[in-house]
């Protein structure tokens, strides 16, 4: 399915009103089934849907390892609905918890997530010595948006990037910020990358559920051009995450754990 839809819009510019053809991003519903059990549904741009499902399930601690996945099958139901069917070894208790304890997150749309639960991320404190040079983060943030074709075309999506090295990085684009993280991490995990040796960049704010996803996957550095919420800072502090905001030009604000950024 094409990710871009062309439509006629009325534009007003320089005191004139006229019709133009514009491009908008498509939005579909992805329903996730695990071992024939419906786990949930997400609204998404119709790309990287398998990776989105895997990233989401691993963020929620339903699937622990990629090796636990036996089969992934994506079905195109109609133009607005997709299903992904996954056969895997799962933690059944966490599927039940998702249904019982899910909370409305502050991301785009009505998302239900429990990854900030104490049960899910207890004892996940990051004590590693992984670090990067500040220059590398500035350079990659400058490249970031130019590597995101949907953003370039529409300006209507959020983006995320998992960076391992110059030749190995993974982009996620979607209407919802939390989906972009799941897509990028899903791609990295399916590629066999050790994400504990990566850093994560996102286009939007560093709210609690964004920070918690990095913690769940043990990604030690999370950075954005924008700010963090108070709860995002508290989660980073508790679990040893290096949290960075306002990465612009030659400046950045390191909210917590600056030891991983070298100058």
C-alpha cells in the first residue's frame, strides 16, 4: 500500500486563494495477534508494520528475545485494516497485565501502554560504561530529518532513529511518536543488533513513555531536539539512562547521567 495520499487543498498565500494538490500520510489500523490471541491494536502509517508489532511486544515485555519468535505473518484485510499474526514464546502474565493495568499515555492518539509499570522495568538499572562523543550526536541529529522520507514529503510524522555505527542505523516514521520508537527498535532487534551499544534519537518530547521504552530495551542514551517532562527525567534518574534534550547546533541539555557524553 502507498503511504502517501494526494488530495486537493485550498491554499492562501500572499493574499491569494487557490487550489493545489498536496500530499498527506495514510493511517491504518494494525491489530496484533499473538498465538491466536488478540493482544491489542495500534494506529499507524502502513510501513514497517511487522517491526512495529515486534518492537511494541518487546517494549511491553511480552516477548523477551527475537529468538522466541517462530513466525510473523502480516495480512492486508482491506485498505484501512491490517493484522499481524505472531507465533512466539511469550510471558502470558504480561499480556494479562496489559489488559488489566493499561494506562492512557501522553503520546499521539489514544494509546494504551504499561511499559512504565514497576513490574515491567524493576531491576533494569543501566550501569554500563558505554559512551559517545558529543560531536557524533550533533552530527547525527543534523542528518536525522534528512534520512526520513515521509517527514520530508509530508511534514506530518514523527521520527526515531536507533544508531549503532555509521553504516548501521534504523529509522522509524509514524503519526505516533511511540510507534516510531517501536518500529526503529523492532528493526534493530530483528537485525540482531545489541541495542545496549546504541543510542536513540526521537523528534518529539521526552515524555515518560518514550523514556520508559529506552529503559525497557536497555538503550543507554536517548536524545531529542525538544524537552523532557518531569516524569521522564525521574525515570532516567532511577534507571541510569542518559537523557538529553535540546540537541541543536552546538548545544544540548543533559538532564541525567552525563558520564556517557564525552567532549
